[in-house]
């Protein structure tokens, strides 16, 4: 029985679409850059009278879980789960900054930055000799109370509906997310790292429903297609190279739900509080192990799964 922690059937559509979009962008990247620049210049030149800029900041609490595993060979067998690492209950204070620019009519440009600094967490490292996580040959628990998590989004959108009673915006853009995760045990001088990068295209539907003149409810649902890359440094393993001991590559998808309750103090200041849920998984891929003798061993990367929750409160300024 093969282990697939991110079901392959869910990835077929996303993988094919991802490669098609990337091929088009690579082929026409220069033309697209010129076209986008021209559009933004046109919007700026023709929309000054209706120009609107909103800037918001949020502070809050972030808690995340993350796991990945590899098989014993490139066929995904011998055994189907050879090594598995699971980070649990990583908690972090989080900060985010968001900009929304409405240069003309229904066009919006969105930019988001999110940073979380990990202060607590645990990570387990387990190896197996038998299929389906049987015949455990190694099992340790370590600290993971260090590191950070970051996300950057840039999107351009269109207001499909805009009235005093309801607002609906669709946006398309690009997202880059990164995790710098640690496996620590000071008494053994263990300071191993696993650094991930999730980058790809995303699509968002954002709604705003006013309850009354001062209170409203906003919701942003985002779907992502991405390329997953990870680079590890297992600092105590002598027969691994350093600082790059192994790397993992795969494709995946993610979903994000951002819900907020907003209070409009006046025309320029908005207070908000809410929550964010995120879930993403990378499917089967390739794990390359770089040995100290110069050789490279390859096996199947079974996939990675991450999920987090955030509780935030913030303020938004309209300029």
C-alpha cells in the first residue's frame, strides 16, 4: 500500500494547469511585463480623481502544523514510508501589512505581507523498516521553538459587484511563502534546518457585507497552485553534505479562508478582528540526498502537508 499524504488524484488538474500557465508566462514574460506596465500607467493617468488607497496592519497569534515523508526508493516502496518528520503546535506572534489600491473604476491592486516568528513547537523524527509505518527503527522528539514563516502576495482584481449592500471582488496573482523550521537539542549540539518555499499562482474571491452603517463582515477565499521546494541541513550527520544535505521538489495546491468583523470608526479608520485558516499539500515528488563522498541518492518524496490558524486584530486607514 503506497502512502500518499497529499492524494495524487487531487493534484492532476492543478499540475497540468500549473505547467500550462508557467509555459505561457515563460514564453511571453517580456511582452506581459510591458503590457502590465502600460495598463498600470494608463490606469494611473486616467484615474487620479477616483484614486483610493487603503493600508492595514494586523497583529495576532499563529499556530501551525507541518509534516513530510520520503519512501525507501524512487518507486515509493521498500518501505513506503522510510522517514517522516512532523512539526506540531508551532506557535508564533504574527504581523501582516496589506495595501489595496483602487486606481480606476472597478480595478484593484492588492499586496499582502505576513510574518510570523516561531517561539514554541515540537518536531518528531521517525524512521521505519516496514511498510505503513511499521518496524520503527528510530524515534526522537526535539524542540522546534525557533524559526519564522513568511508570505507575500501580489494580485490584480476586478470588482464584479459594488453597491451599498454587497461587494464582490475577483483577483488573480502570485504568491511566495516560506518556512524556516528548526530541529533543536542544545545538549547534543543539534541545530538542523528545513527551509521551504511555496510559490505559484493564486485566485481570490473577496466579499464584503455591511450589517449597518458602521459594522460589516468581510471574507476572502483563496485557492493556490504552487511549486514546492525545500532545502535541509542535517548538521550532525557526517556522511551528509553541508549546508545542503538534501532537497525536496513537488507540486501542490492550497486553500485559505480569511474572515473578519469590521468596525468603521469614520471615513478614514476601520478596526477589525477575525481569523484565518490555511491548508496546503504538496504531492509526490523527488528527494535528493547529497552525500559527503560527492554522490547523490534519489528517492520518492511522499509529499508535505501544512495547516495553520490565525487570530488577528488590526486597523485600516483609507487615504
